[in-house]
């Protein structure tokens, strides 16, 4: 149980910060929803607890001590799972709302699986009452907004958790254009960006053409989206969170290749680099604590971090390497702040820290004449630390071949600039980082998104 003042404060945060984007619970239905459904009320508190402003209210009546955001969310989520397991919630719409909000929570090794299952159940119940066809009665525009919130979550889930989409456009009896008349400006922007995400996901489907490397045209700018949705006056922090989400989608609008394989620049690859830079620019001016506490924010920052790691591994220019390291560091610091409420952000921050340490070690090795000349067939330093590999190995993207390369001994060659590219040092742990960050940018892989878990 929660004190009424704490509960009301968290619900206020929910409607100020979350509901303008995902109108899962209409503010007009607020009093009725909280009075009618205890599970919806606690699900709203679960999502709101991740916001920095929620910290003074994270406690239960049995203990006056304040809890951390993750501890409070964990206890609330466990109660919600128990309540639903005993059939506490009988109203279908309230059940859909509860499950949809629970799908935004992901902690532990089974976090992605649980989030996907919660969303799948919410969508299943929505289809049962004809939510996707507009057949439900008695709720007016609130159910239309609820359906399109589920549609957004279906696309989020495909990207964040590496699952197939649960709602297909051909199965929808509603028109997205008509939903714009029923949504506020922030949700209009979210819907528009999610349309871009849906196009991007098409690039990574099993049947997608392998020679198509990205979306090379008709990728609307964020400013154009704001103008079209008449959204220039929305809350600044909500706008900034939407901008980070937009640039995260822009990063994966170019399909990833090997972290060290050079390629001819294309509009999508240039967009990828520019969007990663936009994210670090935002992080330089805005505290991560002010972002909307939704997983799409930490996900987008993680994508930027992966992009900078890739740039660092490919860079030949010392300035480009230094800049990539600096941007990578900025992303790691932001994720470390978000780690206070997000286990996925904490995991990616740790991965980023490890990458920074290991790239520094490899760079030191590559510029050390003593280590570069170390013998390979004895117990010398080079035998335990590094081995040479040519970076332009055919089909380097294959994980199997990458594993085989660890056991091979290519002929040493000179490195003209002492960097991390050209003829690189295949530091074993760094190759693990290559796999993690390369895979994280590649939705072709079935475990895409799992580095976040």
C-alpha cells in the first residue's frame, strides 16, 4: 500500500511526463481509472517511479524509508504480476492498460522476455475487443489513442527486444491520419517517428534484400516533423526526449557492417554518424535526468555509443579517433546516470566502460615498438596480449570466421599511423567488443537488443 499523497504525486508525474507521449490512460479518465482499477493505478506509479522527480515519493506505508527507483519498481512490478495472476483485474480495458504499462519495465535476465510477453497479452486482449478495428464502444477517442499506443509499443518491442512486430499494418482497420485529430502534439510526433521506425525495421526482416544498406531518401527531418505536427510548444524535456528517439532511429536507418570494414559513404551512413553526433550534442547541454523515463531514450543513447565505437575502430585520423573516444565517453556517462533506474542502461554503460579501457590498451600496444615486435611463438608479452590480423579479411562479418581468426597467426605488417585500423591488433577482448557493438547495430540477428539486458 502507498500513502495517498505519494500515490497522487506519482500519478501526477505520469500524466505530466508519460501520458503526453503514450496516451495509455486518458487524463479525462484519470479519477475513474484510479478509482476503478488498482492495477492501473500501480502500473502508472511503476512507470512514473523512473522519473527523477519521483524520488521523494518512492515508499510504501509499511516502511517510511525511501527506496531507490529500481527497488520501488521491482516491488511494484512483483505485486502487479501477482495481482494479474490471480485474476484481480476483470475489466478488459483496464487489463490492457496495465499490461501495456508493465511492458515498459525490463529488469534482469528475463526482462526482455517478460516485457514482450506483457505487451503480447495486452495486444491479444485488445484484438479480442476489436481495438484494432474501432469496434469497441463507450470510450470514444480514448480507445483509439490506446490502440495507437499499443502500435508504438509493438514497434518499440521489435527494436529494443529483438522480437517480430505484434501488430501488422494490414490488420489495422483504423487510419493513422484520423488518429492525429485525436492526439496531442507530443503523441503526434511520437507516432510520426514510429512510422519511420516501422520503415527501418523492414530493412532487417529476414526477407529484406541484402544489397539495400539503408533508407537513402524520404527520411523526414526532426524539425520538419515538429512543424507538421504543430509541436514546437510542447514541454522542452519531452521534445528533447523525442529528438533523442528520432536520432536513435536515424542511426539504425543504415544497416551495420563490420566495425572496421570501410564502406563508401551513403546518405544513410552519413545520417547515422550525424545523428550520433546530435545525440552527444544534446547530452552536452541537457542532463539525462531530465529525459522522459522511457526505455527508448537509453536505447537511442546506446545506439549512439555503438556507432561511436564503430567509428573509433575504423578511424585512421588521430583527431577522428580522439573525437570518437570523447563522444563514446559522453554516452557512457549519460547511461551511467540513467542506470539509477534502468538495468539495461547500467549494462550498456559497463560495456562502454570496458570498451574504452580496452581500446586504450590496444592503442597503447599498437604504438609500442617493443610490443609490436614481441615474438609470437614463445611466452613473450605479445603472445599473451595481442595478435596481428589484417582488417580487410573477406567476410569478416561472419562470427564463425572471426572466431577462427583468433586462433590463426597472420603475417605481421606495418601500421602507418599507429591507430586501431588498417592492420589492426586483434586483442581478444576487443574482438568481443566488436561482436557486441556490431551485433547491437544489426537487427538481422535474432538477439538484437539483448546487450541491453
